[in-house]
């Protein structure tokens, strides 16, 4: 992040209205570390995600695992997500505070005001996820290098770090969709569900802010769109696959059946099974429609989407996409508990 602050321009009336609303909602109520979750919920033998969303569900491995192993898998797969949230949300906070302190956005005080709310919210989220890990006795996971260096690698755009904001909301968005789908039934621990739902109330606003930052500024940052057309599809596919298969998670479960020892075969089976593809389609559908809306999906680059295994999904998104009905703030902010 370097160079001149972005020159003043009038924000569009739509974005100004959204910013006012976002700031007003965050002023009114933000997550509380102590009061917003059922911390007295039981811990023994509970499931932290539903069984249909276990990575091995729908593969031959599912029948080879015992019931206890499946329950532990629900614990460690969710714990791995929580730990990733702890690391990533700390990084986002550091980075956005740096943007605020460097005054790159001083021409837009309402944007900066919202970024303060954003950071305050992420600090609490990271504390809640950490507390939840302790509650269920889940130890931290190793942090992948590409996550550690995320803002070092993606924030070097001169003048205005729009690429880092864009990649941040994509991570937040896909992680949120995943978390809600994982937890939306009564089988799952009420604490795990509350963690997902309470987080989503604030993340829905972060995502809405990020989407509108992109809409507002994408044509002012030279090269942003052209570059995004090329990296978005393979990068999103990498995120989805990486989030689905984690050797550390399987190590911790310690499956008894020898078939689990061959991780290469296990990962292949998990990533390409029909159940996972359906879950990924639900996660990606709103994101793909955003790509279509802002022109990150460009038919001239369609081969990139096919190569990243989004061919069918993008065709389905194109068929249902209606430019006259771009999602409005109110729709996104009404928390949907049943994302099925
Ligand atoms: Fe968060
Ligand atoms: Fe967030």
C-alpha cells in the first residue's frame, strides 16, 4: 500500500445511503464477547456441523468411518474453520487499520467510519472463535504460508488497495456461506449454530460494504477489472478445495480403517464427490452472480471458468441472473437461518 490518497469524488447516492445505514446499524448493536452466545451449552459428544456437510459424506469413506470418528470430524473440521477465522480476521484488522492510519481514504470519511466499525467487529469475532475453540478443547492449527502472507502479497497496488478489499470480501463471503450451510439444523450444537448466526449478522454487512466498495471504485483503479477477470476463478477454486481437505484435520480424527491412510485418494474422492459439488454450488451461486454483474465474468474469458471447474455453475448463474434485480441491502441484511 503506497502512493497518493484517492482523489475526492462524490460517492454515488446509492453507496452514500448504504454507508449511512451500515454505520447506523453498527452504532446501534455490535457482538458482545460474553452475552450473545450460549456459552453454557454442553461440549461432550456434540456435533459442530451437520453430518451431510462432513467432507467424507457421499464418498465411500463415509461408511468406513465409525460414528465417533464422524463426530470428531465435525469437531475438527469446524474447529479448523474457526481457527482460520481467528487468523484471517486478525490480519484484516491489522491491514484495515493500516489503511485508516495512512489516510488513503481520507476523502471519504463515511467509508473510514465504517472501517472503524468493521475492525471493532472483527476483533470481537476473533475473540469469540478463539473462546469457542477453547470451549471445545480444539488446539490451534498450523497456518498456511499463503494465509500468513495474504496482505503482503495482495496489497501492493499503488494508490488504492482495491484488490485486497476485493479478495477480502470474497474470502468472507464464501466462508460465511459455508458456515451457515454447515450449521442450519437442530442436530448441530446450539453454541456452534449461534456462533455462525451471530457472526453472519455482522459479516453480511461487511460483505455488503465490500461489494459496494468494488462497484464504486473498480473503474478508478487501472487494471483492476482486467486482472480480476483472470485470477478470480482459479483463486476461488483453490480456496474451495483447500477448505474442504485438510491433512491435519484427518490426522486429529485418527481414522481406524486403513483406507484413510492414502490422503491423495481420500482428497480426490472428497473434492470430486457429487455432494461436495452441490454444497459448493450453493456457496458460490451468489458470488458468481456478483461476478457476472460487475463484469469479472467475461464471456471472452470463459475458458478460465471451465478450467477452474465452474463451467456448469456459471451457466446456471447466467440463466438465473437478472440485471434489474441486483441484490439490495435489505435482502442481504435479513439474516437467513435456513440456507438450504
Ligand atoms: Fe468476522
Ligand atoms: Fe468480516
